[in-house]
C-alpha cells in the first residue's frame, strides 16, 4: 500500500516530493491506525496526490516558460541564432518525414493495397528489373498458386470514343477480369468484371471511370447497360469505378489515369506465352505472408519451367509490394537515405545548440549561483534551463515548419510529374504529432546536457569569481566533443551528397550509344485503324508522314516503331537458321526507316544499312546489333545468317529474312544493358503504331510543325506530343536528380551548422581568454603567435572530426551503394574534395575570431572587468 | 481591510480552514486535517495529498512557520506567524462584510448567524 503511495507521489515535482513524501505517508498511516479508514480514503488520497501533483507541475512549467521568455528578451542575439538553428534542423527533419509519409507510409487508394504484390518475369541476362508478364503467365499463376487469391494482368492502351460530339481519345486500361478484385476496389454503380465476362469469345464489357461518367454521361446511374462505340466497336458499360480510382502503373512507378477499363482479349496475338507485355499484380490470400507467397510463386515458376522450358528457362521472378512500385522516380531506399541524412542534420543541430548554450555558462554563473544561494535546488535550476531550451525549440520548430512546407510546395511543383502523390502532402495529424515529438526530442537532446552542466557546475563560490575571464569554463571538454561530432557528421553528409551528385552526373552523361542532343522525338502515335485499316494503307501513310517531316526538317528524319528511351520496345522470340529453336533467342524488335541509324547516330559496323530498295516486294532483310551477334552460336559475322521473327499485327507466318548489316549497340538508359536487337525495314514490317525522330534544333515552332505533320494525316486523331531527347533522358534520371537535390540541401544545412558551431565555440574561447591574450602580447608575443595559438587548439578538433567523419562517410557510402551509379561508395575524389572543403571552411570559421584575438590591445585587456 | 493583503484575498476556502485550524496553537499535519474536518462537521476533508501543497505554499509565503517536534523529529509541526494571523483576520473581515451585505439584501434571515 505504501508502494502505491510512493508511486503516486512521483506526480509531484521532485523538491516537494522529497520534502513531504514521508509526512504524507505518515499522516495516512496515523489516520489508518486511529480511525481505521479503508480503501475509499486511500483512493481519494491517491487521486488527490496525482491531481495536485500534476497541477503543481503545470504551474512550475508556466512559471519557467514566463521566466524563459523574459530571459530570452535579454539575450536576443543568442536566442535568434538558436531559433534559426532549431528551425533548420527541425524543418529539414519534418520536411523529409512528410515526403516519406506521403509517398511511402500514407495509404494507397486501394482498400487491399497492403496485401498486393507487383511482379514480373525478368530475363536473367537483362539488368532492367521489372519487365512484364504474358497472359498465359498470368492465367497459369492464378490457377497454380495457392498463396495468391487473385492475379491480374493489365496494360495501357488508347481508344477513340465516338457518338458524343467530337471524337475523344480515351486512356484505356486493358485488364484481366480479376483486376479490381485484386485491388479490393468496389464499383459505385453496376459491377466489375467476372470470369464469365472473360470467357466470352469477344469480351465487350467495359468499366468507365468516375470522371468519364460525370463528364460524358452527366453522372446518370442508368448508364449501366448502355452501349458505346470505341474505335468503331460496340462495347457495353457494366459498371462505374469509384471517384479518384486510378490504375496502378508499376512500370512507370506511377498511376495511369484510365477513362475506360476493357477486358484483355484471350485470343489476340498478344496473348501468346512469349509476349510479355502485361504488368501484373496479385493479392495475397489470408493466412499467407508476402514471404510465403514468394515461395509459392517460385514453386509455380519451377513447375512452368519443367512444362515449358523454352519460355521460362532464363526467366526469374521480380517481386515487390505494390506500394514500392508506385513511388515514382525516387526509390524507397533513396527516401530512407534522405531521412537518415535529415537525422544527421538533426544531430548536428543538437550538438550546435548544446555548444551555443554552454557558451552562456560564464555569463550565467553569477545568476545561477545567486539562485542556489537563495535555496533553489540544482535540479530545479536544471529544469528551468531545460525549459528555456524548450521554448526556443518550440519557436524554432514553428519557424522550421513554415520553411519546410514552403520548400515542400516548391519541391512538389518541381517533381510532381515524376513522383506520384507528392501533391497530396498536407499538414495532417501524423505530421503534427511527429513535429511535436521532434520538438520534444530536440529539447531533450540539445538542452539536457548543457542544463545539467550549467546547473551542477555553478558553485556557490562563483559569486566571487563570476565573470572573471581566465577561469576554466564549465563544459569545455564537452564543447570539444560537440565540435568533433558536428564535423564528423557534416563530413559524412556532404560526402553522401557528393556521391549522389556524381551518380546524377554519370546518369545524365552516360554513353547510350545514340546522339543525346539535337534530336526531337515524338511519343507513340497509334495509326488510326478505321481510316487506315490495311497494311498497305498504313504503309502509304508512313510514306506521307516521312515526306512531310523531311520537308520540314531535311534528310535526317526517321520513323520507327520505337527508339531508345521510348518505352515502346517489344520483345519477340525468333528462330535462327542452323540453330535449334530452343526458345533461347529473344530479341528486341524495331521497324525503322532507312534514315533511322544516321539520325540517331547509330553507326554501321558491318554490311549495309537499309535502303530505299528494301520495299515490301523486295527480298526480306534484317539488320542486327552487336549484342545480337554475340547471341549467335559462332559469335561470328552475322551477315548472311537467316532469321525468322514475328511482327505484331502482321498476317501470315513470319518470313525468313537475311541479315544484311550489323550496327552498334544502344541502350534504353544508363542502367540498362544493350539488348540483342533486330531491325526490320519499316516497309517490310509495318507496325500499327509509329514514332518519329527528327534531327533539328529544339524550338516551339519546330515542335508544332512536327505535330502538324501528324495532324494532317487524320484530323480526328490527336498528334503525339514532341519532346527533345535531352528531356527524355532527363526524365530517366529524375529520380537521381531528386535524391541528389534532397541530399545536397541537407548537406548544405549540415555544413553551415557545423561551420557556425565552430565559429561560435572559437569565438567564445577567444572571449574567455581575452585577458590571457592581452598579457601574452604585453610580454612580447606576436600577433602571428596568438593566431597560431588559437588555430592550434581548434586544429586538433578538426583533425579528430575529419578522422571520425571519414569512417562515417565510408559507412554512409556503403549504405547508399544501391543508389550509386558508376561511383564507388568510397570515392577518393569525393572524399578528398569534401575533406578539403570542410577543413578550409572550418579554418576560416576559426580564423575570424583568431584574428580578433591578435588585434587585442594589451592595455585594454588588462583594464578589462 | 488592511491594504497590503488585498492582492492575496480572497483566500481559497481550504487555505482559510488551515489558518483557522492553527488559530489555537501549533499542530502537525494530521491534526490540522482533523481540526478542519471537525470544524466543518465532516464537510471538508483534506487528504495529505492536498494538505501538504497548501502547507508548502503558506510556508513560502511566510504565513506559517515550521517547528521541530521534540518527541518525533520526523513529524513536523506548524504554527501561525503574525503575518498569517493578519491574513486570516483580513479574510475574516472580508467575509463579514459580505455577510452583512447579504443580510441587507434579505438573503439571510435576521436571526441566522
């Protein structure tokens, strides 16, 4: 029972508790013995103790805050410096956290999101991670897996809606029937697809988006059951997706704003086992973990490998949570790295502020000793000092939040295209709670050591010595530790940002084997099938387009089914004459016009490039790249070898073609490897879509001329957007740019804080030794000797900071190694330049106060006080 | 009412009861609580949890003083200081004024109190 009382007494402030706890317990004991009071009284006593204890604490806090505010008004400059420091550290931390929260921690717009995996089969020979799945892959996985409840495949598409005023081109998502079930989304009207819909020979059921429902059908609930024309084919609306629902687009790391969802046709040429063009997601059954689901999927793949060796032998699973697939250009690891950097900035901030608070020790010794003499306990004084730090942290936190959210708005504006959901950052409850926790943590970490040191070092005898310079200041050793820690952390952070910048430079300056400037490229243009239904009509259109573009931009104009970085590459399996058809041969396919190689800067290595004579009626030919030649058994000259490769939407069996040339390799991006590629003459392999590559200086006029050339083909179809190749490559590197930018901002803050910390500590120590320097100079010491004396002291600390910092930097580099591109985690150039930068700025920060010491007038110094 | 006590009045009822309990001499904490309980006919019961914060405040304001009890050093006794007595008197006369006003308004029957 007494234990209970003692525990409850913890509610009281410490000094009261120490003085009165015994009496309270004694009184209770006395009352119990004399009156035999029972449990009711004990309960009342406990309640009284807790409520009065807490209210006494609240009163103390209010009084301390009042005192702190009064005191801060007296030391305005110091207060402002500390508030700014808090603002930078807390702002950086909360800012990065809110990005992390919005992108990684906030719920996805799918009820089932946390139980959904995104996966694909990827070729072991290719480094690019998430390729795709074929329809049979999806169906087999659905049937054979025990851990996945549902599996769905989907791809992006476009169709034209007619019958509602002007024809409208719509974003279409072709999905397998379980798509909405996997995500756990429910329809707001009608229903979603069923397996029955999928079994029909020509599935014509569609689901429309909330946006299309409201814009085109005025939100009419009777829309379910209506038929609409898409690309001239009649479809029946069976349901409406809920507001705000967007298809995931894992291959883009983002979302696809579909207007219509159609069922993927089961019998199309694209439904063959080798045609891996679908994104895939699957929901994990209750009772299974993501790990057990992975194991189960591996089991299915092993089965398929035994059954269809040629399609699965060299293919492995790439599996990740759907959430990780939708973070856009910036990887989860890069976000966590930025958060770690923000934590580093936070620690530097705490060290910096602790150092600043300690510089007050001499100025306050007199005040604190006086309060001790008047009977205040040291603990009480420490808590008063901690309250002062708390008030500063709250002010700094408020300023920091304002800065963080202004910066985030700018950041979101710059990066919204590359990072989905960045626009959704707002100050909500978790962010506020986090900010409050961070302010509390900052108060304790930055303020408690100085409060303790000041309160427990202020001696009663200091009343005599107060203010006398030359007396050893409290916490001097601790200050040195802080300087070393700040420098070490700053070195690690600046090094990480240096590595990120080098990676970004490497990514944007990688040799992709193509011209990376002076080229304009178009997005994919789907040739309108209604106006140009036959291969011949499409071929004629391509000729018209080629002449129109040549008229605009001269001879270096190319058409192709795709180009490096176009995200439109197609993989096809092929047969090579003289080699068994073991399914190993899969190549990227590109149908290109003769000028393609010259325009893109791909050089001829052997044989010839396509010529005007390679028409549909001429002998079928192909050109391959170096990577393809290495695939051939003999690894020899490919010229003359005959191959057979299918072309999308071409009727009839694939023909045997003769390889007539070999060109240099190109890559889709800095992290991709050169794919074995087969080029076919556009005339001999007309694809249902086309892209254009034009060598011309970038200007708005040129772009609109190129768009005009497309618009003249069919006024009803939208021309594809035109971009410079540099823009396209920039998009590829945007993740690296964002993470380099984030790390650089954080490193800059870290560097500034560390330098400011050194400046403050050295200034303080010079002011402490004012008299000493005066005497030294009076007895003949030169100004140079004084400067050397001051710098000598700090140089030891800088050396220690750099030594520890280099170790930390190596660890940090190793931690972000997965995000580095062509840079080693321990990069001598980065380490050397960062060390030089840091040492130089630290010495400058120390030199300024040192010079002041050298200018001391000995006479004035001796009169001081 | 003496002018120098105006800013501390009115006293909280509990503080006033403690002052009243100490009017007739020194007491330790438990005795103070018992006296208050008796004087109010059991209506006001101070637990040690609320009593000692009041005592600490009155000590630091100089209204009461602490005396060591000879037979038990752990048990502290308290007595009224002259200042404490004057505060109690000021509060009593403030209350008397209010009672007079209440009576003038016929809020209290003439015979009561």
